[in-house]
């Protein structure tokens, strides 16, 4: 390799490093612009790329660049590591009476009903949340869901139908948190000791500034609703169309006084199901601070662009 080619390669690596660090850090400070916020979703990928890019600078003892890339790696790690730290209220699994919950974004165009049915039957959750629920899925799942005595569903032929099924005695109603009148469902039931509420929701995807603002208002109104109602124990579950790394998600979590059920279990990415290298955390289950998360996992590919999420919780 000629000196000119080496210099070109060096410049390209430096440019790539600067770009990746910019994409990683910028959304944390400028989070009111939709296309900048989108880049916040890929902190894992940024951390991995920077870890590789730092190596040639270490070998060549370019310490200023090593420091620069090191700062970028530390920033990405600061977003990722908290998901591996267990902040859940202590609960001994053998003493706990768990409530199991599962959320599946079906994908309205998905026709792999067999995979969905098998997954529901295998996990057999106490509470099941289905997003993008339409007339096709209503027909396909009618027998599978017969064992759920309590149910509430809103069928829509776009991507915003939603349904909740519960084996626990529960009352349910449709609620709205955005100007587009996209339905969410409020479930209120009784746990082993205390009351328990669940909000199943699916905000609009932020593919444009207006849609981005609609999603953010949805989360803001949802947080205000939770604060106003002062639930004893509450969970928010569904495809929130934002990742754990988004500043907007973090603000929602703080305003609603909820914790990410991923904490202590790792990243657990759920979207896109068929592109492992790009996967991030769009499907969420957030719970009250005093609720113990006993188990949290991501399910198998069921033909949707999202992977199912499953968790077990114990009420205080």
C-alpha cells in the first residue's frame, strides 16, 4: 500500500469514527428533531464499531484518537450497562406469586398464524397483549384465546388495532393518549396482595417530524395519566416505537416514575426481527419501582417484524 493510500485509509477511519461518535452523542442533547432521535436507537452498534475502530489507533499509539474514541465508547456503554444492573425490588422467586405477561406486535400483514399460536400456547401468559390486531388475527386466534375469560379488543385494519386478554379477573376499557385517537387499553385487576393496573399501548411511529411529535405527545399524555391516577402498581407494555436509549423514552420513564423491566436482564432487542445486526429495543414493559421483575425475555420469530416479549412480575 502506497503512502497516499495509507493516508486515505487513515482519513476514512478518522471520518468514520467522528461520524459514529456524532450519531451516538448528538441525540442525547438534540432530541426534538425526529431524524436525530432515530440515531439514538443504535447505541449497541455504535459501541461495537468504536471498539473495533480504536484498535488501529492503539497499535499506532495515536493517543489523542484513542482518548477521543474511548470517550465515545464510554458514552455508549453508559447507555447500555444500566440494562445489566438489577434495580428491581427484591423478591424471592420461591416466595413470589408471579403474574406473567406477554406482548406481541403481530404485524398486520403477517400470515404465520401457526407460529403465533404455538408461541402463545407455549408461554401461556396470565395477561396477553396483541398489537396490530385486525379481523384476520381475530379469526385465527379465536380458539387459542378461549381460555382467557377477560378480554377487550379494538379491531382496526390499519396497524393500530389492539387487544388484551387476561386469565385474572379484570375490568378493561379503551383509552386514548394522542390526537389521532389511536386506541390503548387500560386493564385493572387484583394481584395476590395489591391492585394491579396495566396499560397496553402502541404509539405512532416517528417517521417524520409531525409523527415524531405525535408519538412524544402520546408518551407525555400517558405519563401524565399515570401520575394523575396514582396507581398502586402499574405496567406499561407494548411497541412504544422508541428505544431504551432515546432521550424521549428516558424522559417518559422519569415522568411516569417507571422502570425498564430490561434492567438486570440485558438489552433484549426486539426489532427488526430479521436483521440481527440492526436490532434495537422497541418493545417495552415498564413497571412501578416497587414491582419485582422475576423474568424478562424475548421470544422466537413468529413471522412479524417484531419479536414477542415475555416477563413475570411480583407485586409488593
